């Protein structure tokens, strides 16, 4: 089977009717940013199904605009923590109580452009208009509850919210989290996968302590925004949000909508984003809102500034210098952690492995900024790893072997939409 057909087969196999599971064993529900990326894959062969993926995600939107990171449409004992642990949701739809990186607006803009190019604007206009309103409500929610100081960044209240669950960027901010009351629990992820590819027990204790904290607040976002023991301005989410707002404004303009509120969010982000520039490290890094300290880690998220639309000659040059240095150390770009960092681990989740969706965003950003050779390297490396290994959750930047789950939906989707 050629890889295009294999990628389509992966999406069809993981399709649960209106939504796609990231992987049938490890992640048997709907995940927020997974679904957004998966829609781009479907769009290459089934436009209606692509739109449905995003629409199903927004069916779970809460009345305050929040869009959850997991939607538990079915029961499945193979995942922990399940819906009973979260105890969250609205209108009988069981969800988690935290969100995930805001990539959906960028995706919907791409879906819209693709529908227009295919001469199907009239068919998809009502769906685009409804999604625009839902996306705007979500972005407003972010501006209120995930940027409590109005800095123009995105402040995560849980490592899972960032999508980069065990990045070392969360180590120091996670230290004050009290895990003494977490109690006994059984992890399911390490029943499916080698523990050396997964977060540690201490990290899991912190994840669960934060779930218990949010649940104790009744998932009232205004309370969590103030009192959460974990509040980190995530450079990845902040860059993705800047991009998403630009795409939402462009989409709204094409649809004849009022985009003045989105324009204000873009201005706020442009004014505030330099707070995430670490002058000592000469890199974009996450920053702890509570301690005020920069993480100091160069991660794959550090290279999303081009995708965000930031053009700053000095910072761009420093960022590209990190890119070129890292590119000489690893065979496959872009590792999720600087390979010269002592904590680099080539198969442990977000402490080393390469992720296709992040490579896609980095590659798009580099190409748009005119850094064509580097953009080609990122795409070529991604293509080679998929060709050699199949559609894994992530890949070792050292030898390209698969890490985490196989037959992974968003990886297959990125083959179809970008790398292949
Ligand atoms: C997990 O359970 O590993 C997920 O990443 C949480 O979203």
C-alpha cells in the first residue's frame, strides 16, 4: 500500500463517526487539537468529513466559550483519567475541564480556502459562519481566562493544556504543586506503551493534583485563572494563538463579519509577546506567571515565532542560529527539546522526540518567512521518518524510530496535508 492510501486508511480506521480518535488504544476519545489537525487530512479526500470533525469538537463548547481538551463521547476503561475523574461538561456532554492549543481557527481558515478553491463557497459558507462565531467565543474565553493579566499571551493552568505534556518547561513551575493528597491510581498509558516513552510518576501526580484542584473549583474558570497553583505563559500556545487570531480575522473578513474584536486581540499579542523572549538564552521560551521566571529551555515551540507572523531581524537571527546548531546535532529536525540540553531523551514524549504537527507549523512558518532551505529540511526530515517508520505518535530525532503509539491520526493527517 502506498503511503497516501495508508494515511487515508489510518484516518478511516480511527474514525468513530463525526470524530477521530488519536489512537484507538492510548487515546480512545476526541482530543481538541488532534481533531483540528485531523480535519486537514480528511480535507484532502473527503471535504464534508473534514468540516464535521471540527463541528463535532465545537458541539462540546461550553456556554462561556470554553472548548474542552477531551470529549468523552463513549465509555472506555482503557484511558485514565476518564469522565468520572474530571466530572466536567455541559448539556450532558462529558468532557475534561481544561482546553488545548488553539489551532482550530487556522484549520478552519484552511478548510474555507480549500472549499473556495474547489468552487464550493456557497455550500460551505453557512458552516464557516457558524464556526467563525464559535471560534471567536473560544478566543474571547482564552483572552479572559487564560491571560488573567492581559499580557497578550496564553497562560496554561495544566501541562496537558499545552499539548506538550512533559516538556521540561513545566518542571520548575510544577514544583510547588502539592501532590500529597492525590491518592492511589492506576495509569493506563503505561499499560499500552513502554514507560520510558511516557511522563514519570511525579509528573502524573502533578497532572492529577491539578485535575483535583480544578474539579474542587467546580471547573469555574474565573476561579482557576486566579488561584491555580500552575500558571505558565506557554510560548507554544501563545504563538499558535497569535497565528489563530490572524487567521480568524482573515476568515471573518472574507465572510463579511465584524473582526474588530479579533484585531484588538492581535494588537494585544503583538504588544505583549516580547515578554516570552529570554534575552539570556536568546530564544523564545515559556515563562512562569507566578514566579516571573523564564524556563530558559529551547524547545521546538521556540521555532513557532515565524508561524505566529513575528518578524524581528535580531530575534529571528538568534532563533535561526539555534535552529542551525540543533540541525547539526540531530539527524531529524525538529526535536522537542534542545539535544544539547542534559535532560534530552530521544524517545521520552516531549523531552526529545519530533512531532509531525509541530514540524508542520514550523515548516509553514519558515517557508512564509522566506527561510526556504530550513523549511525544506523540516519537511524532508518529516517525510523520511514517515516513509521509514509509518505514522507514529512521534519519532526519535537521532535515528527516526517511532515513539509512542502507532497508526496515529494526526501524523497520518500531516502526511496527507503537508509532508507527503
Ligand atoms: C494524555 O493522557 O497523555 C494526554 O496527553 C492528555 O491530554
